[in-house]
């Protein structure tokens, strides 16, 4: 809205010269971050009352011999507010004529809808929709997004190799299969990480901060030339969207950090993961996601190793998967596991950003 006000009313001779500030991505990104954070801080208690009134309480399975009983009944489906606060903030601060923003809104909405459906069913039967149905719905969402991205003339089907200078692999039509895999992988990775108070939101916030910097550099001809990364016109606008998500995650953490007053549910984790993968695809840093999203990767691999090891050898590599539950089973306090994962994630993000300059 503010961007359209600038375009509609700005004139160097008029009294609305101050609207020029809304032209700048950095100003609007900061505005998006502050707006999203303030909405959560101001209306957060109302959010909790809304969820409690409708009895959206989480049914915690007893993995830990009674240790998690205190979480029984904690309001879930906080992802509803993650989605709506993000959308309101982007509508206020984003340039809605930007094709990348429009596709990003579509992808976020579709993945939120899948998670919302799963959460609703989970409240009724305790298990949610089947893994097969969830996978199918996410795949359809990814295919729709891939089709829409294909309509953007500036979108390329190349994959950049981190660290190496000017090494790009042209996948052609196979790129869209690769993109669907990335979107499905990140959606499920964040979903798997949503098992401790504040973990998924904290890790997502760090990853989106990294992506925000990359999007800003990629959309700026001077910075992209200096860093030797592909310049993509209009992609810098995604920085505003990322700023909104960072503010949302920080605001949500106000209520979600240990001991959590609310859980995000699949409606939150699936949309954050899908959006993360989609932004990585748009800025052409899909492989770099393996570095700054390293904790998500380890969480996913721990499940794969656990299941494969038990089926093949009848043994479990971890006390419990995903990985954060392994450490919880070793009697490491939940808050300590979360903060250590956050520290590792920050280090991995710094390494990922460093590889861009090292090219």
C-alpha cells in the first residue's frame, strides 16, 4: 500500500515528497519487520485467547514418560497468525506489482492451506491427514508454483554451485523437477524441526535473515557484480517479504519460546519451510540452502538414518528422531538444545554468506 501511495502521489514539487522513502527496499524491509513484530506483541494475547476459546489445544503424545505432560492442551495452530500477519505486513509494505512477490504470496498461501487442513484433522483424530495425502497436496502446490515461476521471463533454470566462480549447471526442463524436490524437502525439514519450544521459529528467522541479504544483493546490479552472483531484476523486492517473516518469527517467539504458550502447528511449519525453499529457488541459491539450513538438513537426515537403520539392521542410530529429541532423551534441557542449535545455525549462516564472497 505504501509503495502504491508513493507511485500515485509522489511529485518532487508536491507536499508528498516525503513519500519518496517508500521507494527504497531497505526502508520498506525495516517497516515490514517492525510492523509484523508489533502486531504480534500487541495482539498476541488476543491470539492466545482466540485459540483457547476454540479449544485448539495440542494433544502431546507421551514420548518421554510423563515429561511432556505439561504441554498437553497448549494452544496450537499459531501458524494461522503467522500467515495472516505476514500477509497484512506484505500488503502494507510490498510492491504487489512485482511478479516474484505475487508468486511468493501464492506459494505461502498454498502451503499454509495444506498445513491448516492437517492441523484441523489432527484436532479431531490426533494424527492429521495421512502422510501420503499431505505429500500429494504439497507436490501439487509445488507444481503450481513452478508453473507460475516459468511464466516470469527473467526466471532461469540454472543451478549455481557454491564457492566456485561462474560454475552454473543448466538443467532446462529438469529444473522444475529439482525445484519441486527442494520445496518438498524444505517444507518437511522445517516441519520435522518443530518439536521443541522456539526451535523452528528461531532457525527459520536466521535462515530468512540470510535469504534477505542474498535477495538484496542479487537484486542490486552493483552488489551482484561485486560479489559475482547473477543479477536478477525485481528480485530485491523479496527482501521486504523476508523482513516481514523475520518480524513474524521474532514476534511469535515472544509466546513460543520455552515454556511455550502456543505452538505453530503444521499450518506454520509447512508454510515457513515452503517459503524458505521457494525464496532459495528464486534467488538461485538452492544448494547454499544446504549450508545455512544445515540444522534442518541434520534433522531430516536423522529421521532417514533412524528409519533406514531399523528396517535394514533392526537397530536405531539415535535414542529418538528427529535429532533434537535424541538430545532430549539424553536428559539435556530443552532450552539448552534449542539455544545450541541456534548458535550452530548462526555460524552456518555466516559460513554460507562467506562463500558468496569467496567465489
